[in-house]
C-alpha cells in the first residue's frame, strides 16, 4: 500500500511540475458597446503599441462591415501606398467582440482575442484594446481617426486616457499621418 501511495504522490509532483498555469495579463478597461456598423470605413492609425507598425508612417485601414447569421463582422484591410493587405477579422456576437489576426499562411489565427472599445465616437476617433486571456501577453492598443488633421489632438487625449488606465505610455507610439501620399 505504501508503494502505491508513493507512486501516486510521485505522479502528482510530476504533473504539478509539468502543468504551468498561464495568468492572464489582460487589463480591465472601460468598454463601450461596440457599434461595428459605425466602425466601418477609412481610419488613419495614429497610435499603437503593436510592434508590426513600429517603423511605419501613413498607416491607413479600411474596415468593411458585413453580417452572418451569428455575428456582425469587420474585415480589416491595411492600405500602404497602393498596396492593400487583409490584416484581421473581428466579430461581434451577443455583445462580445473578438478579433483574430491573419496568419502568415493566409488563414486566421486560432487564438481569438477579446476586443474592447474603451473610447469612441465613430465619427472622429476610436480606440481599441485587444488581449487573449489565455496568453501571458498584455495585449495591444490602437487609436484611429477619420481625418488626419485630428492626429495631434487625439494623440494628446488618448495618451492621457491610457495613462489613467495605467498603460505604459512609453510603449505606445504615435504614427505620423502628415505628408502622406494622396493615395494613402
């Protein structure tokens, strides 16, 4: 009997050592009810902490709205010069917004992230926070404006708002939208 007990305890120790719990680093942010229909259209990205945008300026997205039987959908296309690249898909179902980036092979990533819209008026600007609660990554932020002339105003406003939400604003950088080609 002692041998069986020792065997069971040894397995418990091994299982405990192998199992690593991922603690979500997702932040609690205020959230407006997303309005995907109003989110559709052209947006100039002015602020993010997404390193894939780090060396870019003149980043523009077109959000295309559609519906399915189960959800509202935004398909996002990044426009750089004359190139258009499909970047992600977002869904809204039962008040819950999720986002999946496009993987390198052209399929959507299997890890759908929660998508929150802490601040938006949809006519002038929006902000989003996306995070995968199953990951130990703290997520990403984006701020977009409808009109490039609003860039400076909303960078200041959103930097203050991110600070109040305890984001490290040193990791959130601005994307220059000035002197961009007309096609962008």
